[in-house]
C-alpha cells in the first residue's frame, strides 16, 4: 500500500510527501503534525517539566554543556536550564509550524503531473534547513512555490537560488516583484524611458535612469543587484537574431512576452534588434517564474513610443510562444 493510498492523494502529492518525510525523519501527514505541534505546545505550557519533550531538551542541553564546554550543570543552574529548555522547545515548535505552512502551500501549488526524477538529497537538506526559519507569510508562499516547482521538475531551482532567497528580505522581495512587472520572459528590462522629447539608453547619472513612476528608483535597482537578482553592470544588452517577416521580406520581427502579453518587435533588416537592458541573474530568472504576471501597460506604451523613434515597431500579438512568426493581420498597437 502506497502513501497515496493511506492519505488519499495522487502521485504528485505522494512525491512531495516523500520529500518532506525524508527531511523530517518521519511520515509526513498534511495538517496533522501542525495540529499536533499546537496541542503539544499547550500541553507543555500546562504540564511544564512533566512533558517528555522538556526532559529530552534538558538531556540535550546538559549533554552539550558537558561535551562541548566541559561544564557540569550545577543545582544552582537549574532555573537557567528550565528557561533554556523552554526556549528550545518553543523554537522547535515554531520551526515545525513554519515547515507545515510551507508544505501546505506547496501541496496547493503542485501541478497534476510531476517528473519521476527524484529531488536531490543535497537540495532537500538545504531547503528545509533554511525553510524552517521562514516565518513571514509572504516569504513562506515563495518557499512553498519553490518546493512545489522542484518536486515537479527537479533541477528547476539551483542551490545558488536557495541561497539568494534565504538572504532576501521582505522589502527586497517586494521591489523584485515590481521589477518583474516590467520584465520580459527571458528576464530583461529595456532601459529606454522618455526624457523630454527624446528617448535615450539609461546611464548612471542620467535622468532617464529614474523609474520612480513605475515603483523603481536607482537605489532599488542597486539593491536588486546587491541581492543577486539583477546582473551587475550598466552596459548589458539583450539581442535577438534576425528573422525575416513572412509578409514583408524587407523587415525582421521577433515575438517576446511581457507578463503574459505576447509582443511583436519589428524593424527594417538593417536595424539590429538589440536593447540596452537590465538583465536578471540566473537566480532572478528562476524566481521570476514564481511571480504572478502583472503587466505595467503604461511602461509598455512608453517603451513602444520610444522604440518608434528608433524605427522599431512594437505591438501586441495573439501568438503566445516567443520567437514565432506572426501575421500582420493580428496587429494591435499600444
């Protein structure tokens, strides 16, 4: 009898439960452990030193003191010992609750079909060693989505991405979400913003560098670079290979996607489709997949206006895939 038979879940959930059970050292039961943890917390508060958990914590603390510090716990230290074991128990209950919340989010985010490839042990250990200390609800949502994504497709999120996310503050995550609202699928933001009557590539010190009206300042961008979400540098570009328009052989076009909106970039053959950009790091690109699409239409309109001055057309398409040819009949200007 498999775990899915015991719990009533499908194979996708079974795989997740196996990963969590291996990390916890016991069969994971959705919602069950969290409720047991809350009940045990009440029991500890009511019974105090009589609980088995408190005694186990006492033994552990005394052992650490003896083995690592070669200090015997004297009778006069018993009050400190009780406070220490209470702190240890409280901390572990909180950690268990954090894991429970993240796993429940992962269960709800799992696709119906998942790869049969197992999640690597190193990844699993690294994930839960960090996840147990994530208490903020919004950050728990990110970690839950990462767990679901890795279970569905092992290798989707690198260990480096876990390290980046581990050090990410809630404020940095909010700034990153705003940046994702401007970014194209491949993880880049065009650095073309209007300044008076012309458009120019943004450079440090240029008034065009200010994304304030879109919720991003220069300090925000530097913060994302420091956090490992944007590649450092102010001279990065995003380029697309030449692809002739099927209707007009004198033009080239590519299809890109911005927050779920398919967009055509079209220019005469002699004009390269190369854009100065802020480019997401590998970790940034992986984490961007977790952000719900939220297109900034005003940004796209301004970008389209600026590109027209460079003889590059930008308009909507009904096609979804990137780098596909499109029919001019489906054109919808911004």
